[in-house]
């Protein structure tokens, strides 16, 4: 009843935010300096005619929007033209059709490239998140239960170090180490493995995933451990835990049935938000290990100044973050009924 | 429970990792090449990156092939004949050449391909530059291609070398702009077997090839997102050869027991340049010209003094860790015969540099340690910008700041986003000094064009240099059919721009590549240019027994 209304209202806000992002995303790349048709290509062999042909090909010959020919430098134009002949409305119209434009760099539809890359990233994030959540939660529980013992201090110190390690630096170090023990230093699979039996292909992918997943796990595990620990310590000092103890419940019962449920709340929020941001956060890991995911695609697009690609990737990231937040919100209302109260 | 799952997962991952690999005796001979980056597209018309051209060279044929000494050889044609007026070229295509799908390659394919490139303005290079002089292309029943030019030009070979011949029977049915061409059908010594964008390109030997057969069964180009991983990959034996590396890695690879480092002029050289904005206000482009350069840079004496105060060897030692040669003009030593090696570079002589500035009237009037304009209007403080993605430029800028402060010149250095830099550069001329660079074509014409007055409004001229004598020489070499006569003109042009100190070319960086000595033997390393991924090397290497 009430819950349905809350879900509807929150979803409406999410859709509104995405709408704002779409508009912002478009103009962000139009106020950047430079001529996108020449971006990444600087060559005396590129004649004027070729530049003009490229501008037509990518639709850059059209005015950005009514009244504005270009935004950097600001050049005013006619306000009475057909809006459907402007870059903005062509972009918006294509979005409705699910098209994100053509990548300047690869000449392929951006949506195709993103779809291809997204699965690799999901594979990496999925494995890394599961491992880091499991390890982080377990370590956090142990640290909280054994609070102020050497186990706790050890766990906290290790987690703090892991959390504050620069991702790319840790990645490079693991890459150097991995190459000496025979682990592959880059890619998703050994080229040419596709002719082998399926089981060997999977083994090959697992082998390639090892280092990036390890990096990912180490970096996120620390964060989860710390949050889990402090949240659980908080809960364990509550009166109802004392009551549980007084009732004669054993440690497992207290933890499982009484403390953990409440202590998990902050972690759920962090995990959900992280899920959104990690799509962007894997840029460093993917570019260190040449993992062909979204992150390395974004990295490449930045280097090549591939605006349609960046525009598409930013939109995807924004949508993921918004959805992840929505998910966190909604999970919260289920986990903690108090949130329902308006 | 959760812990159990975790243990099982970890165990499974480790087990899988341990049992990967393992080969049998009948496996094909595979050369693995590590590349930093991957082809942008396999559609030759749209392609821009060198990584794409590397693949085209192996899978396609062209009329001419570029040798590693800088010369050209006829490839798919038995003979080439030119009419007396130099306008009509007749190529007799070899009989019996087959496409990878078994169809015959004929003069019709060649003519169709050339017309495709000529008539597609959206193809940035193949149309824009290489077919500029094409008038008409036809074929005869005698398997001949007749190419008519609208002007007789001396460098047709270099224009045809990148015009890869495409199969008409496939390309006439596809959208020439959108076609991704991932299942390339060519006629070259290697066939496309498998392609995963940004991951790898897998080629196999074409056993029907009309020329000599490759001695390996497969070549795999694996893409890495960063050069450090590339270096680790060759050290660990995961690749057999790499074509680029950070300068810092060269020293460590040199000491590896099974790795041989190869250093020399690159196949397509990158020429770093220090650009002086010297645009004459009269030449300031009407469309988008800002022309805010420091007036002192218009004075050749100032540029000359800065050239004398530049210690190129120190730049090479610090920025490139010694892997380069002092530069002269935009025409690098890697262009072989076109490179004017008789030019005497400006001596590194700080006293002479100071003297030059004193004599020209640039003295430090206000005693702040920086020289001022002869009229005292402003000091010799120059903005110095470079693209923020450059690894070399920040180090170079720092050294130049020190070198030039010894002659009373101050710099305001800043790294600028490459797009913003393009916007400042050309044709806006809204800067004083920049550090940037160009990739060179095998023929000198494209980089000689950069110095011309014609290039100013189009953004190719970065300096705004304008010299009618030079412009005339440029036009002359464009149509000089006699090789030696053209060479003399090209040399004269280099002398001219060197004397005018249009740029300071700090160095020509060397190509540094490496291969594993325990895997393959026979790499071609004794040519003027170093390119282990060149078709010539990949055709002759053999596995180490």
C-alpha cells in the first residue's frame, strides 16, 4: 500500500534524474574546446575536404541546438530552424530508438561496443564483489566479535592498508608478481583458445581473471571489513544484545539472529552504491590488466577523444549509479521497516 | 556455509589456473606479437591507427610494397609503364592471384578499388591525400589497370602503397562507410582467422599466396592497454615480440638473457617539434585566426639564439634515455634518401646565443634577469604549451626552461588538453611556443607541406611560417619527375627552413623493439628501418629448433 507509493515516487525521481543526465551529458561534450572531427587525428595529409566530409558523416555540420551554431566558441545561429535538424534533437531522437551514435574511433555503433564490453565488466565486478563481500563480512564479524584483541587490530590495520592502496599501483605490483609465476598479464583469454574444448576455454578465462579479480577483491574487501566491523560493534553494544546474552543465547545465536541483521544495513547501502560506481571504478584495473571491459573502453575513448563513446559510457554509468541507489533505497525499505515512515 | 562456497570457488579458480595450457606436438607454429593498442577499424577507408595498417599490410596487397630501406617494389603487377607525359600509368596485374575465398583477383578489382577510394570523400586518408591526383582508372581484358592522373607526379609509388586492393565481389554489396570488415578477405600472405576488437587479431598463413610462403602457421597480435604489461609479457614469454616499450624498460630488457633489443629508425617516424608561433599578422587566417604570439618570436635572431642555447644531446639523454638522434627539420633520418644529412646543426653555444640577443637589442632593461624587447614594451617571457597526454613533453619543457633561462628567456609552461591545444594551435595561432609532433609519410611531401603558406588557413601549418621561395620549391618538387632533381629540391627546402629556424627539432626518436631469442629466429634487423612486425620479417622467421 504505502510501500507501492514509495516505490513509485522513488522510481519517478530516478527517471527524472536520468533525464537531467541525458541533457547534461550532451552539452558537456559540446562545450569542450576543439573540433571533434579532427580529434585524435592531426596529420598534414588530412585535407580540408576530408575534414568536412567527416563532419557531415558524424552530424557535426548541423547546429548544436536552435540559436546556437556551436558552444565552444559560442557562435549564435538561427533560432527558427527545424529542431529536428539540430544535433541535440537528433541525439535525443536516437536515444529514444536506443541508438547512442557512432564512435569516432572505431566507426561502430556505440551501443554495440558498450554491450560487448559490459558483459566482461560484469563478469569481473561480479566475481570481485562476491569475493570481497564474503571476505569483508567474515573478516568484519571476526574483528568485531574479537574487538580490541590482536585479531581485531590486525584485521583493521590490514583493511585500512588495503582500502588506501592506489588501485593501479596494487594492480601493477600484482601484474609484476603474476608474470613471474606464469599468470597471464593481459587480456580476457589466450588468443586462439576458441578452438579448444569449452572447459579449457573457461579455465583459460579463469586464469586471466585471477589477477584483476584479486586486485579488485583486495581493494574493496578492506572497505567492507571496516564498515561491517564498526557497524557490528555498534549493534553489539545495544541493550537488546545484552538482553539476549542474559537469556542465555550462545554467541552464534546472538550474532546470527539478533546482531547481524541490523549490522548489515550500512553495508547494504555501501555495496549498492559501490555496484554503481565500480562500473567506473574498474577503469584502473581494466587498463592495467588489459581487460576488455567498459573501463578500458572508457580509457581508450578518453585517449582518442571519442566523444560519442564517452557520452554513451557516461550515460550508462549514470544510469547504473542511479539504479543502484534506487535499489539501495528500496532494499532499505524492506530491510528496515522504519524507513517506510514518512 | 558462505565460507565453504568461498573456499570452493577459490580452489576451483586455482585448479583451473593450474591446468590451463599444456600442448601437443602437432600444434601449429604461432608467433605472438604484443601490441600496445589495437586496430581502430579493419575498414581500410576509415582506419587511422598504425595498428590497423600493420594488419592491412599482412592481409591485403597493394600495387607497391614499401621496403625497409625506404624504397618500393612492385607487388601484384608484373610491370608498370608510364606514358611520356607522365599522366598515364599502365600496370599489368599478375595472373593467377587468388583472393582468400578462392575467387580470382583481376585488374577489375584493382580499378574498382581505386575508384572506391577516389570517390569516397569520407575516407580521411585514402581519399583525401593518396588519390588527389587520380583522374580516371579503368581496366582492360588483358588484366591491365590504366591509371590516368591529372598531373604528372614523381611519387606515385608512395601514393599507391597504402591503397590496399579490395575484392569487388564483396565490397560492391556492402555499405562502404559502415562496413566493419571483420572477416577481411584479402590476397596477402596472411588470412584473417579470428578477430576480437581490443583483444587480438589472429592471422593464419595463406598457403595459396602467389609470392613466397610464410614459414609460420599463425601470427597473433595481442593488444595490451599499457606498455608496462607489454614488457612483462615478453619477459614472461607470453609474447614472442613487442613493437613498443617505455624508454625506461629498454635498459632492463637489454639485460634479460633470452631477449634481443633492436634499435633503429622507425618505419613511420614520429617527429617531435618545438613550434615557434611566427605568423605574420598579414597572414592571420580570417576564419578563426587570433594570432596572439609574442612579437619577439617573429625575429629570427631570437629563434636562432634559442637554438644555440638548446642542448639537444642532453634532451636525448634525459627524455629518451639516449634512444634517439639530434633532429634537424621535420624530414627525419628515417626517410632515408630524402633526409638532408649535409645540414650543419647550430652549435650548442650559450655565449654565442647571448651575444646574438645582445646584438639584436634584447637586453635586460629592468634587471629582473629576463631580457626585454628592444623597445622595452615586454619581457621575453613565452607561454609554452604541450599536449597533456605526452610523456616526453613535460621533461623536455623543464629542461628547455633551464637551458633558455641561461640566455635570459623565461617560460610559462603548461600542459594542455590536446583538443584545447588544437584549438590554440592552428589555425588560431593563439600561443607562443608549443611542443608537439607529426607522424611522417614515407614520402617527404606531406611534412614539407606543413611549412607552406598554403597550409596556414587549414590548420596544418603550426608556425605560420611563410616564405615565397620555399612555397615555390614545394610546388616544384611536387611535379619534378627526375628522382635526383627532386631530391636536390627537397634537400634545398630543408636547408632553407633550418636556416630560418622555423622549428627546433629536438631529436628523432628511435624505434625500440624486442624479440625473444628462444622462440623464433631470422628477424630482419639489418635494414635502415626497424619494424619486426613488417611483412618481410614475418615471412622469413622460423621457430628455434
